[in-house]
C-alpha cells in the first residue's frame, strides 16, 4: 500500500509539471502562428506560399499533441469515485452516437447481465473509452468496401473483474501495427497524434487494470479493458 501511495504522489507531480510545460510551449507556438500569418502575403509575392502552409500545418500538429497531452495529465490527482459500469457506458455512447451516425456507423450498447460497480477517475476512464470508440469509427471510415460500420460496446463480469469491450468491423490491423499500437506517438493516420492508446494504457494501469486487443485485417478489432470491481 505504501508503495502505491508513493507512486501516485510522484505521478501527480509529474502530471502537474507536464501540464505547466505544455502551457509554456503553447504560448510561443501561438505567437509563431500569428507572425507566420502576417508574413504570408510576403511569401506569396516570393512564390513561396507553400512554406507558410507547411509551417502552419506543423504548428497545428504540435498544438494537437500538446492538447492531447494536457488532457491526459490534467487531473493531476485522480478523482476516484464509485460508478456503475452501465451508467458510465451509457453516457459515453450517448456522447458519440450522433458523431457515429454522421460517419455512417452504428453503435450498439449491449445490456449488462448484472450491475457492476467500479472505483475509478470517471473523467479519465471516459477519455479511454471515447478514444477507443473514435479509433473504431476511424477504422471503419478507412475500410475500403464500406458497408454498414458497426461498433459493439458492453461489459461482463469475470471473477473479481469487469471486462469492458469495444469492438468494430473496421479495417483491422496487421501484426506490425498490433505490436506497436501502445507506443507513444505511434500512428498510422495522417492527422493522428499516436497518444490515445499510450495514455489509455497508463490510465488503466494506474487503476490496477490492463488493456488487451485482438484484431484481424479487413475484419475488425476488439479492445478489452479489465478493471478490478469494487466489493
Ligand atoms: P491515433 O488514433 O492518434 O493514431 P492511438 O494511440 O489512438 O493514436 O492509436 C494508435 C494506432 O493504433 C492508430 O493509428 C491505428 O493504426 C491503430 N488502431 C487503434 N485502434 C484501432 C482500431 N479500432 N482499428 C484499427 N486500428 C486501430
Ligand atoms: Mg486515437
């Protein structure tokens, strides 16, 4: 118990430090962005407008990375509370349903066999499941033969644990991607940050759980989050 307390403490410190560094980097980036935009007409006269475009796109990419990083380190002290798994999943599915419909996919929330209570930082856990649902939508959008995209969300009890699953019939992953998907900054997307799953992995481990994944190319992917149940 002592070691866990110590670990949480240094994690919280690291979170605070990261958040303030990220803020400090954001300010100069905003200044650079503004001045490049002022220079744009001059670059255009020189026939070098594409330089401005590249600089702006790269600044936006850096901002995206910081944004995702800030989101992950913000609640520097985890706000742990007990919540029924069904309520948590309902809320998240509600949040993503319209986005999914617009992208031509359907989200099914399976009714739970029994109620289960977990003690988690609700904000952090929502972030994890949301990122997995967004990844699922993106995998469906990237699949070539685009019939009806489907995302299945649910949970079941397994001994003293709950297994929350998110599966999709999207483009799936090859062995090489499966090997690296939890690495920070690993992404196969043009506008991806590659931070979603590495941050999720850390959050779930902080909660004493783990994430597993199985996937088949062109068939789909299934993520399973295992978490200890509250007694
Ligand atoms: P990002 O979404 O910014 O790329 P993530 O850490 O969320 O970063 O995901 C890392 C990579 O894992 C993705 O770029 C993608 O290649 C792969 N991936 C994650 N989820 C899925 C999924 N449901 N189906 C197919 N590939 C996935
Ligand atoms: Mg992602």
